[in-house]
C-alpha cells in the first residue's frame, strides 16, 4: 500500500512540474487509441486524440477492452494494456550522460519495444508495486492479472535482456521467451519459458476487444 501511495505522489509531482512547461512535453505522442482512454495531466482528465503530445508526468488510463499506443521521441513503442494505468514519470535524451526513461505501472499490463534510447548508456525502468523492471534494449511485456493473487509477470519477447529486481533479489531474462513471476510478497521465481497458453493470456491484455 505504501508503494502505491508513493507512486501516486510521484505522479502528482510530475504533473505539476509539466504544467505550462513545453520542455516537459517533448516525450512523444499518442500513436493509436482503441476504445476509451483517459490522460491525466496537472490533476485534469482529458480524452487524448491521436497525435496528442505526451508530457513528463502524464498518466494514461485505459478502460476495459481499451488500449493506448504511445510513440516516444526515440522510436520506443509503448502499449498501455486494457484496464490499466501507466505514468510517464521521466523521459530525457542526453548527449553526454545516460538517457532516462522511467515509467510507473499502477495497474494492469503493458508492452514496450525500446527504440534508440537504449543504444547508448541508459536507465530504462518500469516501477510496479512489487518490483522494478529494467531493460537493455528489448521487446518485453509486463503486467498483473495473468497469475492470480496480485502477482506480477514479466517476459522478454526479443532483445538483449530484461532484469527484474526488488529488495528480495534480482532475476535476469537473457533469452527470448523467458519469463518470471513476482508474487505479491516480492518473491521472485526463477526464469523459465512460458507455455503458449500463458503467453496468449499475456498478449490478450494488450490486444483491444
């Protein structure tokens, strides 16, 4: 519960900072909307249109059966799955220091196909209530609801590697098809290949009805 409250606080802080600051709105744009999607910025909720600019601190909320696809400046494609909430906490492209792409998954599921941001030193992470997911340049899926009892599942679909970490340890996914499950108490399962049935359930979370 404390972690969820902390994520909400980070959202509020990010939204306030983004207000009236064009530099914070150079993250990317909304590429596609399927169904009902809301965007929360500076405590105001709107229905974004395709092409709408994304700011640091924006929260995207999808309704049941609905999906939002976001395209970031570096070419990263981020899909916010059905009945999900995701915050663009920070996103910065630098010339002489590591790039930053930080997201908060508050609810539901997502898929990310990273772009050029990971071709040089970077920190690309998705924070959840039970663990943080980081990538080294990859196509991966993460989310809740595939495994019961509040567990988080993560699978690497393609790419150079995914790590999942929390206070109890760290798991490396270094081959396509390997996934892990993090229970509500933070316990991390060893990596293993997912059965087709589980993978199909994961894909269904990011496929609009």
